C-alpha cells in the first residue's frame, strides 16, 4: 500500500535544517571567536595642535598638554615658563633650592602635593596648578602671575606690581615675549579647552 506524499512535510524538514544553521551561525560569536566575523574600528593617533611649542620630547609635550587641560591653563604658557625656568631639563636645580622642569621650591611642591619633584609629570602638574592659582589670584594678569611665580606672592603684594628686581623683571619680560599675551582668562577646564583651542586634531603623519 502506497501512502500519499505530502509536499509540506519535505518543506518542513528543510526548514528545520535552515533554522538550525542560522542558530549555529548566531552562536559562533560565543562558541568560537575565530569563527565570528571580525570588525575593526579605524583609529588614528591624535596630535597636539601645531601652534603649541614643542620640547623635542613627544612624551613631555603630552604631559604638558594634559596638565594644561586638567588645570585650565594654556599649555603655551606652561611651555614658556618651563623654557625659561629649566630649558626643559628635568634635573635642573637652582642655588636657592628650586628643582625640576618648573623649578619648584620645596614648600611649593608640598603645597601642591608633589612628593617627587624629579618626576616630570608630578613636577609639571604641581607647577601648573600653582600657575593656575596665581592667574586666578591676579585675575588673569599674566605679568603679575609670573612675577609671583618668580619672586613670591608676598613681593608682588608688597610692591603692588612687578617687584623692582632685575631678575624678576627680565623673567617676566622674556616669558611674556615668548607667550605673546599679557592676559590669560581664568576659566574652567572645559571652557579653557575651547578658549585655547585644545581639541586634539588627527595627525595623519603621526607614527611615521
């Protein structure tokens, strides 16, 4: 006796096979990463804006840039201060005991939580914090902030301006000449990032 054929039975069999294959394909991402499709995101390195000075040491330039971002201080000013203070020499010392890239006195380093002035990142972070604090105190007046950085806050208060010391006056003149500005707005880090154009740009030549 022959039984009638039912086309839908054959279709159901193939449908079950197809569903099983789809389920297996969906599980390959979990069962075997080698079998899963590989998706790669195209990433490119970032670069410090080209108008910010360079020290000749890429890692140091990024330390300066990031410190400026965090503290709301223009990295261009930080570079000008470091160049005048130490010529980018992390082991620089002065006769009065100032140390490191930003020539921190022991009391200043302690005040801004730098336990190791020979550590470049620590030195720059503390020095940038101090510079930002002075800019805030003197309402963005770069000359007075620099004078206080060099001769002390008390001296600026005593003379109600840049103290009549040749060293301090030359110091202020050289840094302002390199920085090119006598006013630095006191801003939050987010606002400073916009004001000082600190958005990192893509550098297609990086890594070459």
